[in-house]
C-alpha cells in the first residue's frame, strides 16, 4: 500500500489534508496525475501545511461555483436517441462520454470523469445518474434513452414503450386472419361431377333402344345380299341355257 496526502475530498477515501493508504496503481494512475493527492513524504507534508490555507480558500470558491450550478442542473433530464431491437436492447451502448456530451448540450459543461457510471447503458429506459460538479457537490440527472423524441416523452410520463410495443405486436398477431386450410381433396373429388340434363338423358335412352333395331336391320340386309350373290350364278346359267 502507498500513503498519500489528499489535496481535495475524494469520495470513499477522505477529506482534504488527510493522509490515507491506497493501492500503488490507483495512486499512480489516478490520484497523482489528477493532482488530487501527493505522496506522503516529510517534504510534501511540509509543503501542504504551508499551502493549506490557500488550497482551502480555492476549494471554497470552486465549491461555491459548483453549488450555484447544482441549483440549476440538479434533477434535469437529458435525452439520448439510440436505435434498439424489439426487446429494447440497444445497437451499441451509452457511455459516460455520451452522457457528459448530452449534459453539455443542455447548457452545463461537464467532463466524462464527472459522471458516475458503473457500466455502459445497453437498453432503452430512464436512468438516474450522479454527476460530481465538485468533490463535495454531487447532483443527479436523469438520462432518457429512447429511439425517438416521441418515445422519450412517453417514457418520461412513466410509459414502458418497449412493453407497449411488444403487446401491440402480440395483439396484431392475434387479430390477423388464420391462413386458409390447404385443400387436400383428391382431384377427382374436387372436380364437380357433370350431371345430364333430362333432354340428354332421353336422347341417350332412345339411342340405346334404337341400337338393337339397327343391328337387326343391318343383319337382315347382309343376309339378303349374300343370298342374292349365291343365286346369281344359277340365274346366269339358266339365262345362257335359254339362249
């Protein structure tokens, strides 16, 4: 562990002037580069004591400025438009940088480091977010992540737009007409049977009755023709004898 002297209030660590123990990586990567602390050496302790009054005065001025801004900024809502799927899952995410930019566009300049965001936002909705205007002044803003200004307005009124969209889709699916049943009737059965008219039936009946008569007549004519052919030689012989 490493001991450092805090030059300003650091959340969850301590107040200005306190000597605290922190991890070496946290000190080297954050506290020391950001000038929030000094290594707790005898020389630095002496320097801090000489500058304490000046540091505290400067801190009071910065805190006063932050408190004035906080009166105007605390509780505001900023809108961030993002595309999302049907379940409300974002195509991407909303980061601390995006939130800082939205607040800045609303008229209050802040940096991404002032936004307290544990993990990126990945779904539509309303998100209360803490913003540190000063080590001792923290306010809350609401981040409204929606697909359009209209949806953002609905969310601000407490309407769950994702749930509403899913319910609307379910209602549309239920109201849709059922698909026509597939016709599985065999072709022979599917085609309407042709019915005979009374006149056609009568003609068919007459034709059926006439067939035997025609056949008998044709048979009689054939017999007569054969008989005539058989008698012809006899008649010719008789004729020749007379001559």
